C-alpha cells in the first residue's frame, strides 16, 4: 500500500479529539500502517479488470479508499475481588467490521486483550507479577517494574495495568518522600500511526480519570515502535537519549515485562516481533506475556510464534486456554527452572480434580463476566499463602 493511502483517522473519521500533551510526539512518528504488511500485491490490483470501463459509476476515488465509519466507545469494567472495587477503562475506537480496520487493525478492541486483563487481575496472574517484581528486586536491586506493551492498539492492556498497579500498590508513607525511581513505568507502543493517534487520546482520557490515591501513580507514555531488530535498537537508543530525570531506564537497561495481545495476523510479522522481544527483554529474569487468538481466516499459527521464540533462546509455558484464545509466558531458557522452583516453594499448590493431557486443569469462574468462560490453567493453580 502506498504511503499516500495512510489515513489521518482523527480528521477523516471526524473524531472530537481533546487537547492532548501526548500528541506532540505524533509529529515525530513515521507514517506507517499495518496494512503495508497485511495486504499483498494482489489486493492492489483488484481493479485491473475494470480499467477499460470509463463509465463505471461505482469506481472509487484512490485518495479516499474507504468511507468513514462512526466511531465507537468501548467501556470495560474489571472487578477487583480483594477490595470490592472495579477498574474501569474507556476507549475510543471503531467497530470490528468497519472499513477502517482494513487499514489499521489496532483501531478496534480484540478479545485477546480482554482475556489478558482478566488474567492480570486473577490471583494467579497477580502472584506471577509479584514474583517478577521480587526477582527484579533481588537481581537488579530495583523496586519498580519497567513494562512495555507491543502492538498496544487502543491501549486496553496498558491502561488497565496502570490502573491495576495503582489500585494494588501499598500507599506511600506520608513521612517518606516517594523516590521516582521506585515507581513502575509503562511504555505503550504501536507501529501504526492511525492506532497511535487514538492510543494517545485514550491514555490521556484515562489519566484524567485516575482515582485519588496516596499510592505513587505508575508512569505511562506512548511511543512508536515498528518491529524488527534495527528499528528496536534505534528505539532503545532514543529512549535513553530522551529520558527525563524522573525516568529510570538506565543505560543498556531493558524491560522486565513485555506484553502483547492479538498482535499477530500474518506470518511475515512473527520474526520482526521476536527480534523486538529479543532486543527489549531484560536478562535473565524478563518475561514476555503473549495473548493469541486462533482464527481460521488467518494463516499464521501459534506454532510459528513458538518456533521463532525457541530460536532466540526463549522457553514458553501455556498458562491459559479459553476457547480459541491462548496465553503464553516466555522466559529466557536459562532461568525457567529456577523461577518455577521459586514459585512452587513459596506458594500453596492447589491441584485440580481432573487431568487434561498431563496438564493440571483449574476452572476459574468470574461472575458477571459473560465473555470469560472456563479457563484451563497449565501445571497448577497458584494462590498466595
């Protein structure tokens, strides 16, 4: 797809975009949409047979390949069982079936991102996240987590996680000044310039609605990242050059946790994604949480992702299966056994009543969440002591 086909969604779709301090970064973005990867040459030549029909009333204008679609507000609420509150996230986007999604898949809300949020809020996910924090404290001497989301789209996972960390972090001592370097930091990224426009808007909207809290607010920012080794190395260098005094991305420091949900639609994206993961993921304790949806109309398979991950030295564990959605955790191969040993020695292991292909199965029921069905959690169900 030619660069002239890139659409400024905020203008073409008639969005009422409020003033946004994050939008200044948009001027530095490289104009790019994921259609550049997803569309083949055949897609561009669909009209060749009609070139001789000069009177075709249905001929489309190349400068506006799609008609505007009404925008949609996605509102999601996630219950926090430990304190009987909810985490609410509002996102501006477009319906899944709208023409706009053919240009930029990140402009709608996909089910895999919702399930990843459900897992993050579940006791097992919370335990794994806290264990990761403990590992960072022991190995790196830091109390914060450095988190980056790949292919954020509208921003559900990253925005939700900021609110979750705020809601579950112990309030700061009023007699002790909070060190900025002890505050969790989230970087939400996407390569698609259309998605970035809405992502920045959604982040700003939800920041303005953060609840009052005595806990330190996790830092969050939005950046463009087009997958691949070279582009990701440049991205890391730019982050280090642009960091402010309150930032805590040190020289050569990478990320403790990478997240991605419904980020793979074509085989050509798998290798660039894993090159970015290899470049960004902290050693030896960094983790990559990946939510994937099986689709009949998409040629890429989860095995393609797993094989590429193995080739760069990652082990993987399937932790959730919910119908056609799978969640995996990837770790550097040298640390997998040590982390598993640490978890099992510090947690209560609750085996299930049934086995499924040598995997312990636990059934998790979430009242009031109709889209969340029975989950299959691998190995064991972990609950805090």
